[in-house]
C-alpha cells in the first residue's frame, strides 16, 4: 500500500513539472525564435513619412553666362503635390532690371548665345502667353526682377510641368534660360525677351 501511494505521488509531481515546463518553454523554443525572427517588421508612422519624402523628385541647374553677360546662378527644383517649385538666385544682372525666364526644350547650353537650348518648352503646342492665364507654353514662367545689387531671388511654383516622371511635360534634362529683357507675354513666339544671357541644364540631384 505504501508503495502504491508513493508511486501516485511521484506521478503527480512529474505531471505538474511537465505542465510548468510547457508554459515556460514555448516562447523560448527554437521554432518560436525562428518564427519571430522571420516576421516582417512594421514601419512606424515616422519612418513611413521619411520614405514618402525621399520619393520626391529633386533637381538643380547651374546657370552659366551666355551672350557675353556676367550672369550666373544656381536653381533648385522640387516636385510637390502642387507642382514644381523653383528656388534659387541669379546674380550679375543690372540693378533693378527685369528679365524673361523660361524652360527651353533642349538641355544643351554649349553655344555662346545658348541657342543650342532650342525654343520654349512647349509639348502641348500652345501659343506663348502669361503663366497661369489662358493658353501658354509649359515653359512660360514669371519674369524675374533683380534688386539694387543685381541679384534676383527666384521663388516660383509652376503647375504646367512635371519633374522626373518621363511624361511629355517632364522638364528633367531640359534647360532654363534667363533673357536680357522682360517677357511681354504677348509677342510670338517668345515674348520679345531678347538675348539669352544665362543658361542651365536641369539635372537630377
């Protein structure tokens, strides 16, 4: 009788120990560890925002003088939900002067007068006009005015073009031109803006 009681007690202890080991060992088992390691990480809202910002297309253009001018500058281009935002500075202009400012069709500033850049960027074959009003070239931009030091600060948002999309209105690889005179926005085909005094190729950052 004592032997049977001892055996029953031993069996009960063994059973309880086995249950405890099952509960404690499951998370630390090799299978569980492998499963946890292979599970995909979930991006936090902050990291998702960084990825979204990184997808914005950006470009720049270094303006080189043309037609015997001393005009130079650097422009930055950023794709936004509202359009392409252009910022930068143009130096070497006459004090308090106003100048035509356009996208041109070819990213080639190799000739002394920048004629190698071709005509205004006009993929939709529209007449020249005022930016934001009626029919106009996609490359028609607001005139830029220099301050008393001959420096124009550029801050333009255009809705007529895209950046880095490969579409017909994509300006990446084209040129941006500063003209000697202001654009009158009516004379065809280029607003009577005069000589091309600076030219820069729009290149991806």
